C-alpha cells in the first residue's frame, strides 16, 4: 500500500480556509491544473456520495466520489471512480487544524492506494508533489493575494471544543527532530523552565508505558503515568496520579505532524480533567499557556534557535 502526503501552514483562520476548500466542486478555483468541474446528477456538492466530474487543462477526465464530509472536524474524503493515475483502491482525505497561537491553519492531504508491480513509489511521489503540494501552494498564494474574510457567525468548533484545552503551534524544526526530544518522558525537566527534579520512579525507562515520572512544577509536586507512546503518529499521553491542584481524572498529551512545505512541525497538545468551574477559570488558561504552549516554545528556543553571538 502506497501513501502520498503533503502539508502546509496557511496564513488564515481555519474557518476561512474551510470555507474555500469545502466545496467538492470548487477545485477549478484553487487547483491550477483543473479546468472545469461539475457534480453529476444535479446533486449539491455537500451531498455525501455525490460524484465530481472534472477535466484538467491537458484534457484528462477524472471522476471522484465524496465519501465523507465533516464540518465539525474540517475534513472530507473521496475516492477515484475514474482514476487520474493507474492505481487501485485510492482513498484521499483533506483535513484542517487551527494553529491557535497565530490563528493560522495547518492543512494536510493524504491518500493511500495500490501501485502496479514495477510502479512502486512512482505515483506516491507524483501525487504528493505534483497534486497535493502544488495545490496547497496555489491555495496559499490565493490566500496571500486575496486575504479572504472570516465567514460571519463561524465558531472555530461547530460541535464544541474537542478537549478542555486544545492548543497548537508551529515549531521551526523537522518533526522527527522535535519528536526525538519530546518522546523522552523524563526529559522535560531539562528544557521546560518551570519543571525541575524530573526522573522516572523505580528507575523505569522513559519509554516504558505505565512508567511514572516524578517532578516539581514550581513548588508543586506531581507524578504522571505514561499511558501510550506512539512513534508512528509521534504522540504520547499521560495521566496525573499525584498533584496538589484541584483536578481529578487529568489526561493530557501532545501529537506532532510534519509540515512538508517547510520541513517544520505542527504540534497539538490537549488536556481533559474534572474540576469546579471556578477552579477552571485559572486552571485552563494557565495549563494552556504555561505548560503546553510554553513546552513547544521552549523546545524551539532551546534546541533549534541559533544562539546570537555575544
């Protein structure tokens, strides 16, 4: 099974970008290779199951079926009904995520498919670069030139924010390099300014799922248990098992994505817990700013920002 992938940071809010790409019949407006398109059978372009029939400027005819459309999570999927390339079992997905510290947008486009014997890697490269990356680059240029407005009455999360704290940021370094630092569950004490004396209890390895890290955050003493560690999706999660703060059932963790357009990283950090509404007035903004966003910022500053000569 081959996989094509391209991603980019677009300098517009996620709601604005979704408004541009949501139309399944709208490729001619932002995909430079597409000349014209129509939805078959008179259906609207947001009817799941509809088929778009379109032509490239070179005259190729392609048909694709909308398999999934999700306004709550800014994503849709489609397949080939009449392929653009000699591949089988093709399914592609576009998804957008907000970049919360800049109000920009992370956009990824991925597909999986089977290549014929002898074609291994050929169409994976073509689709990644000549289709996905080229179309994202075109959309970025359109956004830069037209500066499209934020749609009226468009909340960021139509179905409600997915986590009590959901925050994201770009890091100016390759995702593999950032992950090499972050996956060390006991390493945060070496680079986060408020965290000290961090170590694994019972001399456990820092990549041992179920291992517990012991540390101080300011004057507060905490224990956290590693719940999962995933080197494929570059993510981990943990739960607090000891803390003086007024929350229970705290579960949190980051995930990283590669930004292929710039060889940088998009990181999301989420957290959920139970606490009183009054306590959350302080817990939620402090956790977002002083833990999650600060962690991303300090990784970039301490490991990937050139030191200025004295």
